[in-house]
């Protein structure tokens, strides 16, 4: 009976010890089952890793920063408005003999001057067209075969400002009615019709005489801000 009692007590002690160990394993912080938890039961944050420079860096990479332009509209500056091209009514044309012209008794060369009368700056560009106005009528004009010379550029004419082109003709030779070296009959025109690209046709008379020329040919300079001689 005594032996049986001893065994029962021993068995009870072993059972109690096993129960105690099992309970300990289930408690926070007691065994591997409690890894990642604090004794209070709160989650334990992973320790920051240390770089070679000794500064702490997070164990996991942070999310990339959002783009500064993402979802926001892009605004661009409006380019400045350019000066408008001259129109027909913006320009007033006049014409006079050029100081430098071929020898002979005809017109030789003339300067056509365009004055901006619009009150606002405008631009011209290119080579004018030239026609002789038959009987002074632009509807009965006779186009002259033009040879162009000089580089083309945009000419800005301020209000009241001017632009010029020079017309050089095949000169009439001799006295009185004169003659043409080519054998053609000289032509004379009381007015010319001078066309400005984009700014219409301008009928203009020579201030001192009429246009006298041979072969219906003319050399035309590009419109310029510099007055030709």
C-alpha cells in the first residue's frame, strides 16, 4: 500500500510538471512560441539594421515618392503675338528717280517708297511685281519681266516708317524719242502697278516725268528697311 501511494504521488508530480511546462510554452516571451512578442503581449518591432557608416536604415525599403507632376495640369506661357503683315490700305506708295542709274535718256532706275500710314507697325517681305499701266489704267497693265536681286528678309515698318525697293530698267539710248539697243521700240508708262506680296497692288507715278524703258525688263530688289541709292 505504501509503494502504491508513492507511485501515485510521483505520477501526480510528473503530470503537474508537464502541465507547468506546457503552460510556460504558451506564455508570451517564454519560449520560441512567444518569439516576436513582448512580455506585455504587444508586437515587437524589428530592430533597425545598421549601415557601414553607423547610421540606422529601415529593414524594408520605403515606398517611392509620388511624382511632382502626377495628376497636376501643365501650364505653358502664351507666346507673344507677332506684328501683323501690312495690308493694301496700310501702305502709301511714291516713286522717284534713283540717284544711281544706267546711262541713257530713259528712266534708268527708280526708287519706290512705301510709307506705313496705318498708325500701327506692320511687316512686308519679298520681291515686288512690276507692270506698266497702259494709258494710266491698272486694268490695262503690261507685266514687266523681272529679275530679282538681294536677300529677302522680313521688314518691320513702324507707324509712319518706310520700306523701299529699287527698280532698274533697260535704258533708252539717244535723244528725242530714243532707241533700244535690242532694236525694240522704247515703251513709256505714266504710272506703274507695283505689287507688294500680301499687301496688294499699288499704282504709282514717277514724281519727275514718266517711265521710259526698253525690252519690258526690270531688275527688282527685295523690300528693305535701308533706303537704296
